[in-house]
């Protein structure tokens, strides 16, 4: 609040004329000072003088002995505040001066910061900030206000279900008067007045600066010492800041992730960290449900069908619930050229996108469309740095308090994606401290994968946290459930291989490698676990275990083939490019890593494509160092 | 309100006896007139006379000087109103007469029309009308009342979430007393009393007449001068009236439409016009969401699966929300024999159906089941009059204010369905005035089709209005989005044709036509855009461009074939009929137009069916005038 | 309430000392008795004596004439109640005794039973019981309280949408003070106080006993006299008790059932009976919607995909709405080894499961996982005792008042599953009494099957009750609808057979049986009604009608075969077991009955599997008595 005294400093400087203050009507006696002069209006005439107002609630007597003129009710005059009596009464003299300067004293109420509301419960407060959300409930309209310190829900009641202050939109800077109340442990402000602020460049700047500061990634130490993490640390912090900022801006977040074990290890911790942060910021246990959604993608990229649906939902939520358009976070997905059409669709609506992935990236294709892109290949690392490992750190940067729940997750992620990173030993040791040995962790990974298979497009939030053993999952239930599901996965895999193995055709390539071929459409059960890609991987693993030679396995169906190699440098992306060129009318597409990948083609050209592919395999260089980590991302 | 004076006119005519009025207790002083006689009851005895009631709130003094008898409280007597004093007091004389006729004056409150409520906000009003909707909210029960002028929501509060007036059902004629209040700009009546009207044949008749009048199609001038529109105008007006009537009756409307470009150009304008009209009628921005739904159908007819689902939803909404069963509007769909099973299912529940379609109709099959059926073929016109063109006029008849938003839509509809109507020039000129040249319009059509493909069964409301550029879509976003999606459609089509074209087998038929055959299941990518039907169309277009001969293209899969012809009179419906007959165990079905159509058969008889089909094609008459407009409706 | 007098009985027994009661402050004058002594405290001193309190609201005068000492306000003394005056005033004497025994009289309010609340509307009551549900509405928090007699909803309002009494959880024993009010005909208690009871072992025991008693199956007489029902009666009663108990415990029930005619005849009556019972218990018409769900399963067993989804939903409902985890009821499904993986998944969460099925059971596999298992084979009966017949009795045991609506349902169930049970005559006669002749019932069964086909995974609640003719379905509509749908089913079946019959290959087996083979994937229309399994059945029926020989029909697709036999003892489960063994890499699985069943295999081994199968068929024993009842359960 600027008092007259303060105003003096600025307005009276160098002036010779006496100052007469003209107080805005909202001022209280806190704004006045004995000895100062004020514009006043007569509000009553009594025998012994006149009563004057210098503000709506600031009045006092000018005793007849101090009065020069005669005044009727409504007359204006100048007064000088003689004294403030102990009982609060004000005594004025008439101020008879001709030359003076009027200083208008605008009323500037004391603004309470949203994180000081706890101490002001039940009192009248004034808040300044930006409206970052408006939700019409069956009762009041709830405005979410963000100021420099925090976010608070402010309930304005016009009538049940009726929009209060319809002139206010998301993004407006406003002043709210109201009373903070406790609601289920959180603070909610009951609004008595709400109005847009007209000239608020200062506030905008303060809010922006505060947002930058609050959004910054939290300062955490990596769970283990590892060069790879160091190299990627700044990248992850940038993603953490984007996500935290989205929360502070009340912007919904959609996590699109690969629906396999590593994708779950990446996305569930981030979802949890965001949920906790949202709950902290909004003080509302139900807010995470509206503001963060985890959506598994069956394909290893963002399909047009998915993005069209996501976009339409986002536009609908905007139109119906006044939500902002979301930020999209791609996890264990999102680094490849195949994501471009989806990204371009989001770009039409300026929807920001961040990606954390460890699949072989195509930065030329995607970087222009991504706001942040984290991928170990971009920092000289590889697939062994799994997305789950990275996202556990990301989750900690978002909400460090989550650390204890997650220390076994990177090891699960590494095992499920068969990481051969040196850091695995440290991650396994870390998990050991929580009572998980390697077989426990493998079981969790298998269980995640198995449950993800059956959940299909559902995120399975409540089930998956129990499988992964996070978010206060009951320890015994978590262990039993992971064991049960991993056993089912093993049993189903065994049944699948019982059918398939007798049909694997094995031959020797010119380069001495063993080539295994199987028609997974004809010789594996359909619509069951494991799907063709994973079935091919399991066959490959058995074949590798049986021989010392380099081994390639091709599992093909009517219009696709899944490839795995141990010991032969296939360079699958290169092969796909050549086949696209060489096989006319083949409709070839696909990709992957050097030694793990998949190819699609039109049904009628399968024999041509496979023949050309095998010729290339026979010419490929033997490199016994090269192991196929996993076919993750290329199942069915 | 009928005053005694008015009643006189009717009841006293020719009578010799003096009249004594017996007022219903609800009457006010407005109902009385000095000089008239009334039945009265003593309510107080004072020194100077007696006070009498002639209605609950109409009392006055009979001064002792004017009193003949002696009365105690509760006694009845006859009085004459001597004067109404300036202060409103009434002065009576006793009326000592023996022979008189009593005229009972029923109380008939002043009924306010629902469209006069704005001027009566905050006052007590009485409304008469029909209950057309009852919705139990978490707070009050909301009764939707329709009178001769409009519809208004009336909120009756018993207790939070508790059904008020459970004896009242939809369809009841009622009298409501209450107070109109403003709610988000709309009027809602707070109910103080609500009761069924017993003897209300008059009201029913007035409501029916008013409904007829209000439901009538609005009077609009066609966007362009065109004979075809003139011929179909009355038909469209009849559909408009059906739809408007449904809105006024609070009956939900389900729009089932073909999920392609023309289907979108037809259904989105009608959905918007209905939404605006609903909002006007109900004064509630959320009402359209509950009362009109747009549902794309992948097949070019109403499938049993869809109708079973629709019916079950409708029954559920009836049971849960008290909604009426809906009216179904078939747009760019619905004219063919294939729709009959679905229509028959709806007929079990007396659900009305209207259809506006330009696919070759089978009126014998469907007209008995449709309440209205608009199709250019039924008026001597053809496929070139697209459903989008018709439905833009239909939308205008429903809500003329929508006109400005839609003037480019008929041109989009025509281009996307390749209309060769002469009117296209006028439609293109109209769109040009809005700044769209032909390539812009083509891009919008392609974008609609592309987005519809990926949305599958979702209506994509929020996205599609941006693509089509209606409903206050941001102009730049609309343009960019249409460009982006149409580019993706082109790119995907090119990729599809790169794979497919080398596999097209071309031969010469006996009649000199070029026959192109392709197995689109084996030689086109699956589960992508364009689907087999549209892929066949694109191949056909390329082949037509390459040659001067008549051209037929057949795109076949395991159990279907899609046909296109330019320059050969195939008469596909006739061929299908013959094949059904000739190929035993072929399971042949299908249909379409002369030169565009599709055939289904059982997988194992494909070779037989295709051979028989080609024989027929070779015998077909050459007619260079015949062009295949589009395969719209036969994509899978 | 225990009065001092009663307390005397226990505490004073054999004591010589006079008793002085120390009343808990909540006591009223009902707790006092003239002549008894009390501990008192002075609350006022007047000229003529002192006023004393013996409880918060129990005060009176000790006249100075009866007062021995001198007392100031706050002093304690002993008093004797001299008299209770007609106006309610109490007159005390000071009780001057030295030796006495103090008996503390705890306040024990009068507890009202929840089924006595109707008589106490508007009064203050106290309830004791267990919290069995907590739902946060937009307004109050609704606690569902179960006591020994019933269940009642108790609304506690903290603030709109704010959880009241957050310290209370489901399962807590509590005392509620409040006021019963009528809400839509049901009673709801407005809570003024709610607190957990600490030491409540007694209450727990009473509640448990009451629950046992109330949960017990209602005593009904079988609809017809039939040995088979007698044998299964106790089993059904045990299931009824489980289901009733779930309702009383506020535990949701998920009915998973076979999506065919018999499955509908089984599950709809049970759903209805439960809904009515829930409505009775909760007095809330919307409660059934939350507490009982019917979910059709396309496969004849509980698939992993379904159970994963169900489990995830259940966990989500628990987390979001505080619901208990459900009880799962398997109807016309659930007896076989194929259900084990799903059951094991539910077991991880201790979710109880009951099954009523008539498919050939594998008790060794499932009984350890089921809480109740009813199956005619387990009591020496067979498939002819259909699940629908059993479940009509089960529904009656749950809610006997439903009987009249269901008397035609067992006959429908029997016809749709082709039961050859002797009891069919009685069931048909019973239906005849309701005006259904056999063709009507067959039509209903066909209509159920047809509608279930198109509804796919939707339960179709509102539609299916109309088809089955229960739950106050309009009689004419029910009849017309069943006729219409059964006619469509017939017509579609005829069309399917027109395509398929010419492709049936017939040969003679060594044992003289006629073998019919058809590739239903190649020679039947796909994605339509009837699906391959039912198509095979229809073909078989036609073949049986044409010949006197034993007949086997095999309808096969790429990776499955459906089998039917009349007159040959196939023993399909045995054959499947042998084929699994004999055909290496065949991926064979499947099962069924002796003469009805299905087999799955990997596509590439079809010829091997079918050849081996036919060899076995040729060796199988002829047994003209054996008829194939139906292929129910093997449609895809």
C-alpha cells in the first residue's frame, strides 16, 4: 500500500506548494497522518461544527472553533488532520490555503501472496495474478489463480452451475478479493470480487520471472555416478522445467509412451512425479486426474490415428472445460521420422512437444518440431541408456520427494530392455538395497510387459503402479502380482515357442552367419501373448544360446518382418532404404537399429522383399561384438 | 384474465335477474368493479359495521348505515361494491335482493408467454405449457416447459438432487408459478408451484398450432439460382420442419452420416444450425451437447451394429435422464435397401427418421420407413447435386443466421464428390467471394476426408469445424490446417500409388475398353490412408488421364471389389443382381451407381465372381459421356 | 438405554452400602427416579436454597429447608431426588451420608434400527453400524451405514464437495447422530455427528450375525418339480447368499457372462434381482447402476484381456470413489481350465468369484479359485440343465418378488441351448400360461442371440430387457421386437447358408458316419450374422435333417475348427489332448463336450491337424443316442 507519506517522496519533490491529498474512497485510517491536508466533504452539520469525510470510511469533526467558513452537507472544503485520538476519532482543522498541489492517492490494497494464505484463513485478502484455469462446477465457478508464489483455486458463486464473471478468460491478469478457507486440507478462496487488471505490465513481468524460477528443474544428484547421465543432465533439466512450467501454468500434460516394460518404467514415474507436483501446487487431490494423462501407444511411434484423437479431445476439453491445449510428452517414443506427421498436426495448434527416447533418433526430421529432445544417441551414448533410467531422474527433477519409491525402477528398465550398460551393476546394487534381487526385477519387467499387452490402449494406472511397486503399493501384493504375471508371461511364451520352434528354418549365409526364418503369422498363435515381434525375439534368443556362430533371425508375416542379429552388422535402416529403392512396387518402409528392426511391405511382394533382404544379410559384415539388445518397439 | 365485466357479456345476455358474482378466492381487486354485486362473508364485526371478504385478498367495510341485517363472523351476505377509494379501500353496501343469478367467476391468472419473460425478471409469473423435458441435476429438478411461443427451463428445488414433483412426466400439460431469473444471459424460472392441468384441450390445440407454425422451415432464398434446388426445395423444407419441431419438442437428434468429405459438408452445417437453434430456443449454451449428436458411419449405409448401439443408448438415456427417444437424421446416407434392417429396428420404437442423400436411392425399399426422404434422383436429378449442397440449404432453413459461415461449403462438397453439375461454377464464384479459390476448396475437401479417415468412429466436432472453416474457426488456423492435412493426404496417396501402380494389370476388353485390375489387399499398404476403395479411385484417375479409351478399374481384395468406369455403361446394380443369380454359393451382394460401385462375395469364390464380372464388362455398352464421379461411399 | 434402576440390578447386587449415581452429562430426566441419590454440582445460589445439576440438562432446587451445608456455585454435594413435579421441575434434598457406593451411569443413547427410521422422520436419532460405503458428491459426503437390520445413506455436509469426517474409512464401526429425512421416497439421514466406536466387539458380532441371517438365500419353491434342480438347490442357495451378502456389504458385483441366448437368460434375471434387492436395501433407485454391472464376454471363457481391464477398473473405482473391490459372478461361463489365468489374476486382489455354468467343468482346475461353483455336471446332470434355468431360480432366491416376470425365461433358455431335458415340457407349459407358445419362445431366444451379436461388448441393458420381456417391458413392444429380430436372424442365416451350403464337402468315414467339411472363412460372409461357429451349427442341422446316418460337421477357418456330431462319440476334449501331443508344432488347443467343441491351431499346420482329426473321427464309436445340443459358446 502506498501511503501519502510515500507518495510525498515522489510527487512533492522540488515543489514549493503545500500538498493536499485527495484520497481514493477505499482508504482506511491507516492511510492518513496527523499534520497532513486532505480534500474533504461535509457529511453532517452539528451545533459545534461539521463532520467531514476524506474517504468513505474516514470521517471526523471540524470543531466550530477550527472552522472558517459556513458549510452545508455536501460542500467540499480543505482540512488538516489535527490529531488521531486514542479512541480512533479524527479531529480536523479547516485548511484555508489558496495555492496548493493536489496529490491523488490511489487506493492500493495490500496484496497477499498465494503461499501466505494459510495464515490468513478466514480473513479478507486481496490477490493479484493470472487466471490459469476456469472450471464451471455444479456449484460455483472455480478460477485458478497463479501469482508469483503459487497457484490457488478461487470459488465464485453466482448461482448453482452458473458461470460467474463470464467476462474473465484464461490468461487474464486479475485482482481477486475474498476469504481463504480450508477445504480438505487445501486452501480455497471464496471470492467476493474479481476484476480484470487493465494496466498490469509490471505484474506480468513479475509473474513471468517467478514462473521461470519456480519452473526450473529441482536440484538433485543422480542416483548413481555415470558419465552418460552427466552428458544428458542438462537436456533432462530442460524437459523437467518444461513440464513443471506446464503444471504452474495449469496446462494439461499428455504423456504418450511406448507400451512395453521400459516405456512403463519411463512414463509411470514421470506421471507420478507430475501428479504429486500438481497436488502440491493446486492443493487438490483430484487435480492430477484432470491435468496429467498417460496414454500408451501400441506402435513405436505416434500414429496419425492417435494424434487425431488426442487433438480432437484437447480441442473438446478446451471448448467444454476451458482447459488450455496440452503439452505432449513423448516417452520411450518420439525420436524418429515416423513421428513427423503427428508432430506437424500438433504444430497447427502450437501444442508444445518434448521427447525423451532411446530409440535411434532422426534429429534432422524431428528437432524442428520438438521443444526439447533428449536421446542418448544425440550425446554419443546408445540404447543401453534406457528411457526408464532417464525418466527416473526426470521424475526426481520434477518432484525430488519421489526418489525413495523409484530406486529399483532403473534396474527394471535396464533388464526389460536388456541394457548392457556398465551402469547396470550400480542400478542392480541400488535395487538390492531395497530388497530386490535380479530375478525379482526381471519378473517386474516381464510383468509390466505382460500387463501392458493385455491392457492394450488403456493406461492401467491403478494396476500398473502395483506391478511396478510405486505409489504406496502394498509391498506383498506388488511382489505377488509381479511374480504371478511374470510366470504367466513365461508360460505363454513357452506355449508359443512349442508351436513355433519346429517351424524355424535354419540355413547358413555366405558370410557364415546362421539365418533363422519363421512365418510368425502361420506358425504362432495369434491374438495372444507374446505377439509376433516378441515371439521372434524369444526364438532368436534360443538360437543364440544354441550356437557360437553369428545368428540372424527373421520373423515374418504377410506384410512385415521383424529382424534380430547377434554378430552380424546388418545396419537395418540402411537396408530398408536400399530395399525401398530396389524393390519396385514393394511399398517398403521401416527402420530400427543396426541389429534390431522391422520392415513393412505390401503383401504381394513379400517373397521379393525377403529374398533381397537375405541377399543383403549374406553380404553383411561379421562383427561378433554386436549384440541385439531387444526387439522392444517392434512387436506386432 | 376474465373480469366480471367480460363474463357479463356471455352470462348475463338476455337475463332479467340481477347478477351476483361469486369470486374464486385467488382474485385480487383487479377483478372487481364498483356497482357490481358479490357474495361475501363476514370476517370481522366492529362498532361501525362489518368487514367482509369477497375473495381471500379482497375485503372491505359495510358501514352500519348500509347494513340491513345483523351478522356475526362467518355469516354470508350479498354486497354491492359502492366505491373503490383512492387508497384502495373498498366500501360496500349490503345488497338486499331475493331473486338474482349467481355467476361464478373462476380465477384465471394472467399467463405470461415464455418469450415475454425477459421483461418479467424478478416478478411472479404464471406459465402454461407442456413439459418437454425433465432433468434431475445435483441441485434442483429442471423442467423444460414449451408454450406457444418458446421453451424455458424451470428449476424446482425439493432438496439437493431430489426429484421435485415426481408425479409430473414429460408430455404433461401443466401450470407453473414462479419467478424468472437471469442465468448466464438466459432466463430460468424458479418454480414456486407446478401442477398438471386437467382439462386442457384448448391449450393442447394452441400448443400444437403454435408448434406447427414455429417448426416451419425458415424462409430463405437459395444461395444460387439452380433448377435442381427448386425441385428439391419443398422436400428440404419438410425435413427442416421435422428437425425444428424436434428441437421445439426437446427431442434429441442423432445425425448419422457418411464419413467422407461430402458427408462432413452435409452434416456439420446441419449440426451447427441445429445447435444454434437449440441454444436460441433453450437459452442454454450446453443444451446442444445433449440434444444433437453427429455420428459418422464408416459403411455407406446404416449397419446393424450401429443401429443396435444407437438404440441401446437412446433407451438408456430415456431410462436414466428422462430423454425422449431421438429423431434420426441420415445425411449422405440412408437412401438404399441396405438401410432397411436398421430402419426396421428403429421402427420397433417408433423413432422417426429423415434422410437426405444423393446416392442412388431405392424408394420402394425405404420410403415406407422414412418420415422424409430427399434425394435428387427422386426429382429427376443426379449424384452431381451433392448432399453437402442440399444440406447447406437445409441448415439455412433451420437457422438462417448461419448463412454467412457456409457460403464456401457447397463448393467444397461438390469438389470432394467431383460434382459435374453446371451449378459448380456459381458455387465456386460464391466461395471466391469469401477468398477461396478452387485449390483452397479442394484442399479443404481432401483435408476433411483425411481427418475423417483417422477419426474413424469419432465425430471430431472441435477439429472438423476448424478444417471446414465454420463455427468461428480462426481463419489462419483453418487455412493452415486444411493445407497441412491435404498435403499429408496427397503425400500418403502418392506413397500408396508408388506401391500399387506397378501391380496394375491392364488388358483390352472385347468392347474396346481398357480394363485395369489390382489386388489392393496384396499390393497396397493396409491400415493406412487411402483405404482400398479410395486407392482404387486414385489408380483409376491416373489411368483415365493416360488414355483416350474408355477405362474400367477394378480394385479387389479377398472378398470385395471396387469398380470405376469412365466411358462404359456398367450398370453396377444390375450386374450385382445378375451375379447373385449366376454365381452359385458366391454370396454376392453390393451395389452403387451405373459406373461406381462395390461388390462383396465369399473369399473362396473370388475368381469365379471376378471372371463373370469381367465377361459382363466386356459386353457392356460404350458411352463416352458417362464419367465416374467418385467412389465416395465405397472406401472400407 | 440403561437406567439407574437397571444398573442397580447388576452393580448393587449384594452390596450393603447405599448407592449414589454419577450420571454422564448427556442424560436427560428420563434417567432419574425419585428416591435415588445423585452426585450434584451447585449451579446457582438463591435466597431460598441452591440449584444443582446432576447432568447437563438435569437440574433442580434443593430448598434451604432441605439443605444441611452452605454451598457456593461450583461446589459438589450429594442429593436425593425428592419428587418430580407435574411441570417437570425436580425437587432435591441434600443427602448427608458418609458411606456409599458411587455407581457411574454411562450414557447409552437409544439406538434406532435403520429399518425403523421411517417412523422417526424429522426426529433426532442415533444409529450404530458399519460404514460400508463413502461417496463424495458435489454436495455432502454420503456415508452408507449398515446395521443389523438394513442399510441407510447418511449425508454429512462439510462444504460443497468437501469430504466430511475424513478420518472415517469403509469398514469402520461408527455411531451416527442425525435426522432421518425422506428423499424420493427413500430415507436419508442428515448427519449431525459421526464418530468411530472404539470398543465395539459386541457390535461387530451382532452385525456379523445379522449379516449372515439377512444374506441367506430367500426361501422359494422351484418353479417346476425337477430332480436336477433339487440336486443343485443347495449350491444355488450358497451363491444367492454370497450375492446378497455382497449387496448388504455394499460391495459391487460384476457379472461376466457368455454373450449368447442362454447367457442372457441367465445374467439378465440375476442382474434384475440384484438391482431390485439393492434398491430395497439402499432405498435409492440409482444405486443399482453403481453396484451391479453385466459384462458380456465374447469368448466362452474369461479372457486375460477382459480380466485385466476389469481389474484395472475395479482398482480405479476403489481409488476414485472409495468403492470396495467387487465380487465377480461368472454366468454361463467360468467352469473350465481356460478361466484359470483370469481367476489367478483376481486372486492377487482377493476378489471373490462365484460361477454358475453348464459347460463341461474342470473342477480340479477351478475349484481352488472359486468361492462357489455350480454346474450340473458336478451333480451328475448335464448340459440340458441350462444356466438360464438355474439362474432364474438363483434370481428368485435373491429377490423372490421377481418370480412373475421370469416364468417364461427357463423355456427360452432351454430352447436357445437346445436342451433335451425332460423338464422342458414343464417349462414350456409354464410359459404357455403367460401366453407364450414354443415358437414365441424360440423367437425370443433367436432375438437375444441376434441382438447380442450386434451389441458385441456392450451389455445393452435397456434393449435386452425389452427383447427378453422382463423389467416392465411393454408387452406389445417386447413381442414385436422379438419377432422382428428373430426374423432378421432367420433371414441372415438363410443368406449365409445360401453362400455356404454349395461348398460343403461330404464324404463317408470308415465308421459309416457322414463327414461334412466347410471352410467357413472362405465360403461364408465375414463380419456378419451368423458368425462361423453358429454357421457351422446351422449347416450341421440341415445335414442331420437330410440323412439317417450319424453326421459330423467340421467348419474350419485358417486357425480354428468348430465341430458338431450327431450319432458319433467324438469325445472332443480327449481328441484335443491327443492332437496336442501328436501334431508337433501344431499349437493345438481347445475343448468342449463329447460332441460339440472347437479346436485352435497355428495357421500353417491346419492341414495336418484336420487330417489327424478326421482320422480320429473315422475311428470313433457310433452311438446313435448322442445328439449335439448346440455349439453355444464356440462362435467367434
